[in-house]
C-alpha cells in the first residue's frame, strides 16, 4: 500500500479537513479543535467482501475488540476464509481446513447445509418480522420441539441465543415458583449476559461485573450431597445444570447424578433446568444429553445447532403447568418478549435442521463416530505423556494435557507448570491450525483442555487426519517449552508476514 498523502481543503484555524489518498478504505476526516470525526463515506458489501487481511484487522482494531483482534493475530488465528461446506473451510489460496471446533456445537449439520439454505430461500418472500400476527412457522417449530424433547415439555419461548434462553428460563422459574434463589455448578458456563453470568461458575467472568443477581448459590458439579444441602431451605426457584460441562473442560458427571439431582429438585419444589445449548441436537449421541439418564427436565434451554448453523435462534421449552403458572393469563402474556424471537427465517432454518437430524439419524452417527474417535485418541494417550486425559460422549470430546514434570519443571521453579496450565491448550490448537489446517480451541473455564466438536456429518477419514496430526505433534513436542518455542515462531511469522 503506497504512503498516504494529506491534502488540506480548508485552512481555517478552527476546521481542517483532510482526505487520505492511497488507501482503498480512505474516508474524509474532519479535525475540528482537536476532535476527529469520520466523513460520510461508508463501506459497501462489495468492498467489505474484497478487503484483504490487514484491512480486516485494522477495522477490528479500530471499531471492535482491539485486544481480541491482536490476540488472534499473534496466534495467526485470523486467517481469512472464503468458502465453507460440510466439515471444511477454505482460504483464498485454496487450502482446505477441517473445522473440528464446530462453532462450539452450533454446526452439528456442518457449514452451509443445503437443506437449511433451501428452507430460508423458500420463505424469503414472507414477512420475516410481523408482531401483529401469529407466525405459522413459529407454531410449527414449537410443535416439533414438543414432540422430540423428553417428558412433558410442551410450551416454547423463542429468542436469539443461548444466553437469552437462559435468561428466559431463570425468569420463568422465579415467576412460576415465587422464589428468588438459583443453584448452579462450579465450572459451568451458561452465558455472559447479567442473569446467565450470575449462574456461570467461574469468578474470572463474574468478578468484574459484581454485584450480580442475588441469591445465586454455586455447588460442585457432580456433588449430590452439596446440592441436597443447598436445596433444603426451599428457597431456590431452580437448579440449572449442563448435562456435560462444555467450557468447564468437557466434564462428565458421575453416573446417575442427573437423575438423582432431578429427584432432589422435585423433593424440594425446585425446578430442574437442563442447559442443552451445547449438548443438544445429537451432539452427545442422544438427541438430548439428559436422555442418557432418562431425565425429564422442567425446563430445557436450546440454541446453537437449533438454527442449522446458519440462523441465530434460541429457545427454552417447559411444561404446560409451569408455563400457565408463569404466563397463563392475558395480564402476564407480555411480561417476557423478544423482537426477533421466532422470526420466519430463523424458524424455517430450525425446522429444516430438525428434519435433517431425524432423517439422517445424526444422533446415532455421533455415537458411532465419537466412539471411533475416542478409541484412537485413547491410544495416543497410552503412547504420549503429554496427553493426560481423553473424555467425552458422542462427538463432544476434550483432550487435557499434562503439565511438564521432572528436571524441566524443577529448573523452571514451577513456571512451566503455571504456564502450561494456562496456555498449553492454545499452543496445541495453534499447532493444529497453522501446521495441519485443523481448527480447534481450548475451553474457556479450563484452558488446559482443547475441545473436539466436529459436525456430526464427519467421516472416519477426517477423524483419522486429526488423529495423525495430533500424533505428529506429540512426537515432536515432549513438553510445554518445546510447544511454546513453536508458538513463538508462529508469533514472529504473524508480525513479519501480512497477507
């Protein structure tokens, strides 16, 4: 890019207007008494699609989250991708990458599933937002959710995200029970809006926004005795729990925990909320993970893959009895609403997504492919000390890494242990992305774990490619410092090579 040239168009002391030439994103800048103001030139869709990598970085650093943009750039995680289909995405040079992150469980059908795109195309002539009417697609989707979810779940509320679904579920529990308390699990993740954050079990995310909602009590995940004790005062409106903790590091509860927790909630008059936002729609080998223990929740939160990987849509679903206690009159009907919730295109995408899941029996495929994947990963665990644990269910899998031991750890005065606990997951994910073209990420509440959540349409050949890449990494790197050195090379490349 040639150097920018500045031309004064008005030399008055109070106002100087410049135009920066040589930059395809150039805009007029009005400098008035030290204040900069952008001119009226706007970026069109065509120009946005034609931007290079550095231009995209600059926009994010200037107008979005600059620190996040810097971090992704240093890890070389800000590669521009120009096409996506199924399990794969491609960069502008035609290189294929396998997406084994799957948008944290939102891509159960893969990228740009044709049935979902076709459904959206079929309804593009309909009003997408029209509150002065009843949307037939919202009614159809609510009907289908009532048919496929466990137990007596019947009435749905549609929103736009998982965090919104959790917010709605918490409000539902309070108004239906007349209680204010909520019990949640340490290590959990339910979202970052204020209510959802109040029941998310990591202080790192909670503390900067304190005080949060009152009367929210954490208990250890899997500890029935602690749950029983928290329930005994009969002040909790709800106990909210993930059937498998995703951001906690793909943590499975002890066998029978969910069923007994459900029984305890019923005993004390507390609603049992199952957060199936990440585990739902076939991810764990069941259509919904709580079905693995035959659990029938009072409320279930859904999102992510409900939109087929294309449209944002969230929902909670509850029983007819609970709904009527909360909103079962015209006086209460509008106490909780969402402008975009249940819009036509989102509902069309969700209807198609559920149909594909059922017709292609992706839950069974997830169970089969997940067992195959974990078997091969467990073989790596037996061979390479760097890999501490392989755990999960279906195609929701976590890899936890050992901290370095022996002479290296003692020589570093414990520094390697500390650093590896915080950064080993990101370093392995960086190796997979930059050297093997495989997309993964670490879990938010346990950064020493990387998640493997490919679309449920993944093949054995694609799984084999990931296993082979991991084995090559484990052969080359015996500990944190070796991995960190490789990451440093990526960092240097990111500074010296700008596409």
